[in-house]
């Protein structure tokens, strides 16, 4: 999304994601009983109100991060359909042009070592079947939270029995330096929490809508307003 967000604002958002994501393991002791609780702590750690505004090209820009825990259970549960625990998405809205741009990454989160988790391969493949390059894996451990994009995770396990842990990077670094600049995730992928719809871009340039209950949504919102 670097091409859509002014440089100074992008830099502050990137640094925020790196710093807070890399220190999210502070919630490990309280939530280590299950991944769902840990993800809730992660969302709370990343959440913040509107940043200070930045003036750029005749507009005033700002950003915020919002976290929402949905029901995520039952026959329409996100994990059962998409293999994912939740979604992290970016929404850039230019008020003057009345247009919004979206990008999202689906994630599956696991406690402790992910290198031997065979079920995880099936879950990541489900996410990738929805949209190529749309997925990520989060590994929660007491010594830090780490992440890797889903496609390289699958590709490496296609050639060896165990995923190389050196391919993982700190979670905040993944969010700020891989996901945010567009090296992971899919443009146009977005979860509408009001209508409970996952919106997926297709190769034909259309939008596919899937009715699901997302477990977790972390939304990064960037907006601009014309200077008065």
C-alpha cells in the first residue's frame, strides 16, 4: 500500500506495527491456554485511536487500528470454510475522491512449534485456494510471536518434511515490512463486518462475496480529508 499512502504517514504506521507486533508476546502468560485468547491479546495490543494528521498534497491524512472479535463459531465459521482464524486488512479512503482501496491477509495462528503441524498445511491450502498469496501463518511462543506468508510455507513443505524455522520473522516485522508494503496479502480482499461478507477479487476482475463469521478482524484504516 506504499503507493497509496503518503511517505511520512506510511513510515509512522509501519513503525507502529513493527514495534507493537514485536512486543505482543507480553500477553502470552495470560492467554497461553489457547490460540483464540492470544489472538485477542494481539488485537488489543495493536489497537489504537487516530494518529496525528499529516498534511500532504492538499489533504490531511491520518490512520488508526481497530480490533473486533466476532462469534466465529457454527456452520458458517470462518475457519471451517476458509481455514483461517481471522483477517488483517488495510483500508485506504480518499474522501475527496470518494474512493476506497482494500488489501487483506487471512491468517491461521498456532501455539508453539509449527514445523510439524500437518493439519496446518491443509488450513493454509484452504486459504490459498480462495486467493493466491492471501494467507499467513502466525506462530505464538513464549519467546516471541513470529509469522510467515502462506505460499512460501507450502512451497517449502512440498520439498522437505519439516518447515525451516529460519524462514519465520518477528510478527511485527512481518506486518510492517512484508504485509503493509504489499509483499504479502491480496489487493481487494476485505471483510465487511456489518454484512458478514468476505469480499474476494477474482481473476476476471469481479468480486466474489462469501457469507462467513470471521473469528478476528484487525483493521488498519487510513483516510484523507481535503484541507479547508
